[in-house]
């Protein structure tokens, strides 16, 4: 059970670090290819989101070293972020209005967030009792 939990947490860490790196290191390229435009406001918001994703990934690394017991707030936060961003991407896909970027890019990002969402759901369902304990 601990191995499975660690694998599920590691998948979420990889997911969060992937987007964190994209948002922090490749801010300009990410903004242009995924948002279709670049300006300082978009870059600043992208970097803030990248910092949030990086912080969540670090939290999960610390949780792997310690214990998942009582850590439901962080896992629910990650789940809700993934869910809301996935729903937002679906909105663009179903309305076929990707804005300045391509529908393929939006679909790819929606797929990645969907995979992260599935991993989070499996983890939450598998460990809900342990996560609630304080």
C-alpha cells in the first residue's frame, strides 16, 4: 500500500513539476504557445502559478518523507486545482474557442490535467480515512 501511495504521489509531483518548469523557466515560450500571446501581465501570472505548482510539489515531497496521515487539505487543494483547470480547458474545447492558441494545445493540456485528476481521485479514494486522521 505504501508503494502504491508513493507512486501516486510521485505521479502528481511529476505533473506539478512539469507545469512549474514550463511556467517558471519557459515563461515566454509557454505563454506564446499555450496562451497565444505574451506580455508582462501574462508572464507575471504564469510565474505565480508556476510558484504555486512548485510549492505544492515540494509539499508532496515532504509528505512522502513523513506520512500522509492528516494531510487531506493539501491533497484536496491539488485535486480541486486539477479539476477546475481541467473543466476550464473543456470549456475551450467544447466551445471550439481556443483564443490565440490552437485547439490541439488546449486538448493536450486538458489531457495532462485529466491524467493528474485521475491520479488524485485514485489516491483520495484509496487513502481518505488515513488522510482525515489527525
